[in-house]
C-alpha cells in the first residue's frame, strides 16, 4: 500500500508539471534479440552505459557502439520484445536506490525486491559505476576487521578498507568462510553486502536462511543475480553491491562486501563480449577484463577522517581448477587485491577445515591494522608453523630426531589441531587472544583432538572477563587458573 501511494504521488507530480510543446527525440529500431542482448539501428547520439527504453516496456543498457548499430544488454525483457520494436534514448545512467531501507532486504541488481516485500523506500539513488576515491581522499588501513576465523585473524589479518581474495577449487569452503566473516560482524557496527552471482536458487535460499537464523540479516543486504537471471544482471550485480556499500562508506560507516563469485562474473562478461563481437584475448576473455575487475575493487578503501573515515572492505571470491592458481582470472585478481587466502582441496580431503593453505596465503597490509596484543602473540606463529610442516616430512622416514626437534613437531601438531574450526562458528577476538596466550605459555599438552577441545573450551571461557587492552600478565594469570581447573 505504501509503495502504491508513492507511485500515485509521483504520477500526480509528473502530471502537474507536464506541459505541451514540441519535443525532438531520436528513435531507433530493434534489429534482433537473443541471448540477453539486442542489436539496435539508429540512435546516433547514444553513449556507453546509457539506458535505452523500448516500446514494449523492456529496458537495455548500451554496451557496444559501432558505425551502423548499437549492441545493448537487456535489463528487463517482456514477452513482446521482437525485431522491429521502437527504441528511444532515456538520457539516464543506470543507478540503484541506496540507504538504510536496504538493510535486511534481498534485492536484484536493479533494486527490485526478491523477498516478497514492498519495494525499499530509498531516499536517494547512486550510479552503479563511478570513479574510485582519489589518493587524497584515502587514508591508511589501520583498523582490523575481524573474520572470526583463527587462522585469518592471527596469521593472515585483514584491515578495514582492504581487498582480500578468497581463492580455491570448487567445494573447498570459500563461500562458507566468507559467510563466517559476515556473521562475525554482529554487534561491530559493520554493514554487510552479500553479492551472489550466478548461484542456484537453493544455494541463495540457504545463505539467506543462515543469515536469518544467526540474526545477521538485519545488518546485511543481499544482492542476487541467480543462475537463471539474464546475463546483463549477472554482469551488473557486483557493481550494484559496490554502489550500495559506497553510499554507507561516504556517510562514515564501515562496510563489508562479499563478491561470490567473480569467476562467474568474468564468464558472464566473456559471454556478453563474444555475443557483441568484441575481439577475444587470452582464454577468449576480452582484453579489458583486468580493467573491469580493477575498476570494481579499487572502489574499496578507507576514507580520510575529514571525509567521515568510513571504509569499504572487499572480499572477492574466485574459483580455480585443479588448484591452478596461475590461470588467467585468479592471477588478475591476485595482482589487484591486497592479499589472498588460498583454500586447498587436499587439505579439505584430509579434514583440515577450513582448508586454508597458510604457505600460499598472505595479507600484504592487514598486519598494519592488527591489534598490538594479538600481533605480539601471533608474531612468529606463522613462521614456526611453516617450519613445522617442513620438519614433519622427516618423520615419514622413521629417522630418529633430536629432542628439540621432536618438541617442535609436537607443538606444531597441537597448533594444527587448534587452527581447525567448524563451519559457521565465528570466534570472538577475545577468545582468540585466550588461545594464543595459552599456546605460547604451553598450556596445551595433548595432541588428542578431544582433549584439546576440552582444554580450549575451558581456556576460552575466561575471555569473557578480559579485553585486548588488559595486560598480558592478567591474561596469563586468568588462563593459568582456567588451565588448572581443566587439569
């Protein structure tokens, strides 16, 4: 009812301001339609990314210009659209409604609701493709964004405004890890945008249901271009998600955007480009595919304090095949982003979950944002763990090792068990601080998974009374008391 009254009011205002007069406009004709694109003749003044209104009510976006015709991707398509349909320029650029009314909503890349509720009452609109902030508008990444994952927060930290890539084969847990990050933002005043590109409806429903059950949907907007959507919507989905997040960032809020996933996005862009006869390049992708993703991810940053100090953290996801991290799209995204988390299929099959390969994972700027207390405890942990992985190889030959080497291997195996974590169970940073201090103080003695889990629960329980600002002695004393009770 509210949406109907708003539309009636808009029509009334238009009618009151309407005046008769001579108007000159260009008119084109649809030549052919198919596979989500339309070829249109005429319209010599058309410009790239301009919206074209078609006589049957369909809408298209100018995507390719040639001397005698226009190639456009369809945004809305009616059953009556066919060759001969009249086309007119709208003079508008594609924009999406933004604002707090989008929190808790599921929308398509055009802002239309997909949750059977009234359309969001957005107060303003934002173009989906705009320039990224300039250097003078940016600030250093110096605040942590906690993922709720032991490996990432301790060894591969992420800062607010960073672009951290999740890369790995299909079925290794990339989407679950990204969903953990969204769930962990509850109560942290971070607004999240989950962009789902080309996924099955069942997968979309599962993500939305998980967000609802955990209470995370109230601070999250889900942008969906499912597998059956037109190619144009799948192409536009990540840019729409970025526009929604940018609005909040410029208002001074911290935002987190998950692009799941950019492999599907790249394939959709390749499909559209080939249909519109753009020259193919490596792996048949158009030559500007790197620029496309760079333009998207460069919009993520941390704004300077005089501009509100908001941030936009990007978590793009990309899929590899047979662990080939050097293929075209993963290589592009690795060079664009500020670090990557690599999930390995072999670790997944061995039961090491999340299957993060610490050797191939890196965060280039997140360490600057890591809390000093966490950084102190996790300082040499990554190096020690990598050395343990190399030392463990020698145990396969049955050779006798020195006592010091055996102790290092024992501690490495304990650490490997501690780094394992169940799906959709993010851990607060205080609990992570507890196990880090406990590990460095050698409070864990057994390699057995059940014994370690029992000790870990006891130790993490004492974190409720402490914060990261407390001294290390306070942490040690509280953990020693908890460890004594566990013993």
